[in-house]
C-alpha cells in the first residue's frame, strides 16, 4: 500500500533548519506548507507539493490567518514544526526591555500562538505531531545568551506540559534540542546583540560571544542530517518527547544530567527537610 502523504506546516523555511526540513519532507513526496516573513523561499524540490505563506510568528493575528489558510489547503495538518527563531547575544544585565520582549515574542510567543491556533484542527482530526525547536541552550546554557536560553526554557516547559495535555487526543509532542548547526543562525543575517555592553562581562559573556562569532560557518552540525533525524522521529510509531541533535549537544545534555543528579543527591537532606512533620498517631 502506498505511504500516505503527510501535510507539514513549518515556520521559517526561508533559511537554515526550516529550509532543510522543508526540502527533506518534499523529497519524501510529502506536502509542505512553509512560512517565511517575506512569503518567499528558495526551496529546491522535484517531488512533493509546496505552498508558501507569509508569516511573522510574533504577530498573533498573522499566525491565526496562516494556520487556518494552511488547514484549508488540504483539509488537515499532520505535522506542525515551530522552527522560526533567532538568538540574542549579550549579558542579562545589558539586555533592554524591548530586546527581551522581542526575543520572547519570536521564540516563545510565536511557538505558543501556532500551537494555540493549530490545536482545534489537530483535536478535531484526532491526530497530529507538534515539533518545537528548542536548543541545547534550553537544557544546558552557559553565560552570554540568557534571554535566548530563557526563551528556549520556556519552549521546553510549554512542550512538556503540552505533551501531557494532548496525548489522549492522539497528538504527539517532540521538543528538539540541537547543538551548533551550520545555518545562518550565528551570522550577522540572523544573530542579534544587545545594544548595551558592559566591559566587566568581557571574561564571561564576552568570551562566549567571541567564541560563537569565530564558530560561524564551522559548526559541527549538518542541517540536512538534522532534517533527516526529525523525519525519522515523525515516522516513528513511538516518537520521543525530547530529541537532542548533535554530538556537542549530546555531550552537554549528558554532563548537565550527571551534575544535576549529583547535586540532587548532595542536597537531598535539605530538599527533604521542608515537609510538615507527621506527628505519630496516638
Ligand atoms: N543553528 C543552530 O545552531 C541552532 C541551534 C539550536 C537551536 N536552533 C534553533 O533552530 C531554529 C532555526 O534556526 P536556524 O539555525 O535555521 O537559523 P537561521 O538560519 O537564522 O534561520 C532562522 C529562520 O527563522 C526565521 N525567523 C526569525 N524570526 C522570525 C519571525 N519573527 N517570524 C518568522 N520567521 C522568523 C527566519 O526568517 P527570515 O528569513 O525572515 O529572517 C529564518 O527562516 C531556531 O528556532 C533556532 O533557535 C538553531
């Protein structure tokens, strides 16, 4: 029997991971409804069906319109990928209110808007898979991008909670934590910097920022292989809740879990010291 085509809704297909994923799904002969802020994207494909819609994910009304237009195109949405996002570099103390809101509006609120507008359709059809792009920064951050990490931790919390809420509707949730992938992410076409700089942070966040600048174009992760991994997860009968991508991310996640586990044990007595004392029954 022929494999049933999946209908994908992917945000941010103009470049990077979103573009790779759109091309991989099309190569699988699937249907992709991709969004980009300009409404255009140079997607290479000889199979599959591609639709492009304009969308700035930080604007709720645009999200509502785009998701509903996408659903009417083929009468269903099988896979929703919240991919659009960018990184903000700079110490937390230097981050302005506008810079912080903008980071959260795109990376977190955008993801939430898409989910909120897609869920009525997914619930009605009784199936669906929501893939949210987080980052290894959403599990094990270092200094230099606190607001980016905060936006991705928010995506993590939303995703795990959502998985509990929608499992019984037949909807899967996977939150993806990539390490460094060779996209535009670290290039000046995408990355943003806080306008303010404090020299006292040169050795902490400043060091991270310099390191990331030098890493642009040399990242270990191949976006086409990330796309292949995401497709494998979507095709799986038992997809994971978390998908760490890249050897760098795997190493950082493992280190974080080991250190967290050791800290839990070290402070266990204090953790367990705060419950009301049970008085022995007379
Ligand atoms: N590459 C990495 O190393 C890495 C690591 C961990 C996580 N990630 C995550 O992976 C996702 C994709 O990043 P990437 O590496 O592919 O970066 P990228 O090459 O810079 O592409 C980012 C994409 O997001 C879109 N975008 C940004 N802000 C948007 C907005 N407000 N509304 C709609 N689209 C918007 C961009 O569209 P325009 O062309 O219109 O700007 C572009 O299509 C992001 O969520 C990122 O945080 C990436």
